[in-house]
C-alpha cells in the first residue's frame, strides 16, 4: 500500500506517526496509507509560508495571474488522470468527476483576472491637492479545510483566489480522498508557483486545531458539515481570525401544479441521485403542491430510480457509484430504517444493494420516501445519500413556510411556468442559492457561493467577488502633495471640505 505524502515547501514529505487508510469505495479495499499531521508538521508548513510571503506579496498581480494561466492549462491536460483519482477514492462516476474539475477550473479562470480584481478604487481631488484610494492587500497566511465530496472543486474555490490576492495558503484536504487534491497542488507548483506559497497537509482534528491556534494563520476557509463549521467559526473568530465556514444542507425542490413534470423529473433524478446524493446542493426533499402532483411524480420517478445504472465509479456510462465509506453507507441505511419506523412510505428501497463483482463495495440503491412529514428525522437531518423524500403540501405559501422553517438554507429550487410564483419564491425564500427550473443552482465562478442560516457561518460567501473581499483587507490611503511655497495653517476643527 503506498503512502500519500504531505506537500510542504515544494517537497513531498512522509513522516512516521498516526495514519489512516484511504479506501476505494467501489471495491471496499484500503488502497493507501495517509499520514495525519502533527502540530510540528503544521508548523513546518506555516514556517515555509512565512518565508515565502514577503516576496509573493510583492510579486505583481499580473505575474501571479500568469501562474494561474499555466495552472489552468495543466489542469486541462491532466483531466483524465485527475478524474480517475477522484473516482477511485470518492466513488463518483468519471463523468461526474470531470464535471467537478471543470467547475473548479472556472475558479482558476476567475483568478486569472488578478490585475483587474485587485486594482482598487481611486478618487482624485477629495480635497485641495488631496487624492484618495483604497488598496486591497493580502492577509498573509490563510488556511483551507475541505470536505470529501468535491476533492478537486472545493479546494479550487479557495486557493487560486487566495494566492492571486497575494496570500500564502495551507490546505488540509479531506482524509478520505486526498490523492486528486494533492496532484492538483503539485500541478500548481509545476505552473511556477514559488515553493512555500502553497502547502498541503493531511490530517484530522489535530491538524485543524493546530491551524486554528497558530497566530500566523490570519483566516480560515472551511467547507464541511455544520457541527464542524460551527466549531471552526467559533474557535477561529475567538482568536481574531477571519472565518468563512460553509456547512451542511437540506435542499428542497418545490413542484407546482403547472410545472413541466417530465423535465422536472429528469432534473430531480440527477439532482437527487447524482454523486449518490453526496452533494451539498443535492435535492433531498421534493415538496409537491397538491396530491395530484405528488402522485404523478411518484409514478414517474419509481421506474427511473429502479433503472439507475449503479457500479464502480471508474467504469463508464453509469449514473451512480458507491458511497464514500462503509460507515457512510451504513449511516444512510440507518436513516432509511428510521424513516420506515417513523411511518413514511418507502416507495423504493435501495438497502442491501450490491454490484456483481464488487460485493465488498459501499453500494446502496436509490431510495424514495413518500408522505414524509416535518417532524421526522429523515426530513430534519442531512442524510447525504441517495434518498429523496416527498412532502405533500396544499399551497406555495405552505411550501415556502416549510423551507423557511428548516434549519438549513443552502440551495432550493422551484419548478413552475408561473412567473409570479417564481418571483415570489425568489424574493421571500430564506435560502442563499435559488433556482427557477434549475435544480442545482451552483453559482458560476464570477458570482459567489454560500447558504443562509446554519449552512454558513460568517459574513462572506465563497469565491467570486466575496472571495476577493475575504482574502484581502482594505487599506484606505489619503495623500496630499502641497503646492510648492504654499503654507497650510493648523486646523483644529475636524477636517472637512
Ligand atoms: P466533515 O465536516 O466531516 O469534514 C470536513 C473537514 O473537516 C475535513 O477536512 C475533516 O478532516 C475535518 N474535520 C472532521 N472532523 C473534524 C473535527 N472534529 N475537528 C476539526 N476538523 C474536522 O464533512 P465531510 O463528511 O467531509 O463532507 C460532507 C459535509 O460537507 C456535508 O455536511 C455537506 O453538506 C458539507 N458540504 C457543504 C458544502 C457547502 O458549500 N455548504 C459543500 C460541500 C460539502
């Protein structure tokens, strides 16, 4: 079994100490050993970043952007290799892995605009012979902690932008599928990034706590589950750090009676079962307005769920691979047991599913529940698996109240042909990302990504314009060059025009 190294100061480093297994979820076999960084290893990455920061901060933004142009090229050239690694350790299909990488590359493209996004704001003649400008300066060393479900895309939400803004970055990827994340970071160094500007350290709570506690780390970007997001936000801000912590989700799709049902069903199938439901924007609740819509939806969904093509993610032409770990598969199965016990109608049961030749893989078939009610655990909690719950309501207002009352507010969508209903939904829904006939409304890289309520802790969303604000701090400079031979008298009143 090979050992996956850390990447510190441009070097691949292995160390003796605690380690965990990384699995191939399609076979259920451990394929790599992953070292878990100690506090001392984290300090090495911090020291490397500290040494690299002064020169990188003073590197012209256009030069920093040139590194990102080369990085984008390398990512595109290595798409097949990266997708293979994602699929091998996460389990998602190759096509899905390539899709996440493409969405990640969009963030690199945005970062290529560094000279434009960092040019600041300038005002001439704010007073007699006085000019003023706002400069956007880097924070110093920033760290990112990322989840297993997008090992390429989510880290790419963070460090291309942080780095072109002049920061040094330490990434702590998920310990479940770190190989693609590491390869991508190596490509960034190959693109010409000075060593030390970016390090990758593997680890668990020990590594994360070391990053939280280090005074040199000025900001933390986190994406993962809500309890850990809340912890990192509380501990980071307590120490005066800037923190954006994106958490879990329960995303509802509302189906109105006038919706184009066939297209809505196609959209729902991908949004609920794609990536085995392991997406923070996955639709996990279909809210049907009226029994007629619900009955028609169930009739159309059932044959399609039963026909899902499920197998090893690395095979081509599949709809769904396995869940990431045996523990995740058992947790999702447990939720299905719980839903049955609570009285929901299990219309399609994916428990006990296995794939011929991959009997040890962490597979589960698609599951569908009808007649789910808000007090059930399967409605309240994030399941993060291929389970869609149908809730029946009588009106759009009732549907919106249900969504607004939920603790999470990441994404949502409405299927309708009614512009008035869609507009009301967009205006009043308490959710950060909203789709109208778009099931996974993940914002493009030049907007920003973030949920509301307990789906995000912090003020600024990830990437795009909010990302630039997060990774820079504003300095306002006011400058006067008195005209030669002029004399200014002291002024004791507060300066004004
Ligand atoms: P997770 O919270 O278990 O892990 C995320 C990161 O936190 C990992 O790097 C992990 O090593 C670290 N971590 C885990 N336990 C920790 C602890 N006790 N202390 C400090 N660090 C710890 O999440 P996951 O299972 O990898 O990912 C799935 C979750 O991420 C889901 O809840 C999903 O909704 C969420 N997610 C959210 C978004 C979003 O944008 N809102 C995007 C992707 C995933």
